[in-house]
C-alpha cells in the first residue's frame, strides 16, 4: 500500500478436532520513532481482492491487534506489549475460547522470547535486504 502498510493473509488450523481453522486478511501498519525508542506494529482486518475467502477456513475478523516494543535502558531487553480484539466468528465452544485465550498470548510471548535471539542469523539467510519496516517515508497518521 505504502512504505508503512501492507495487506497480508494469515491462516491456521484448529488444534481442536471438529472446530474449523481460521484465516485473516489484515492491513498491517508499522511505525518506529526516529530515535529508536518505540516500535509499533498493528493490524486490522480488511476485505481485499488479494486474499479471497477459502472454504476450508472461517474468516475471522481482527478489530485491532498490535505490538508496542520499547527497548529498555540496559540495552539487552525490551518492554513488549501485545493487545488484540478479535472476533473468531463461527462456532467455537466457550471452554475452547477460554482455554485458547488464556494460553495463546503467553505462548506467543514465550515463543518470541525464544526465537528473537536467532533473528539476525535467520534474516541474513532470508531476504536480508528486505526490511519494509525500515524506510524514510513519512508516516501519515490521518489522511486529509
């Protein structure tokens, strides 16, 4: 879309037998402060021709999902804030929602903590020059 926005398709199979997997078509936006003190990545669902619905998934809807990352003063850690408001659509029993909701975010943060130290080496082998989140385009907060 521009230097700070793209549209992406994401899908996942359900870990519970009898419950359909979910997919998303999201507009993702990113911003980093010029001094490197804050990084924001957020997305929301959109209807877009590049990601048509697929019969094997229920199309879920992200009202807002985002990350705020602030490096800590020690230079070796960061503060990581994650939020989401998502409608998974379709039928999912309450017990599965409660179990998934209480485990998903902690597992996500745990996994990020495990894989983050490996990122620099991984990125050096996977499109090392492709870093859309680093650009000089001005971020437009609102269109006039």
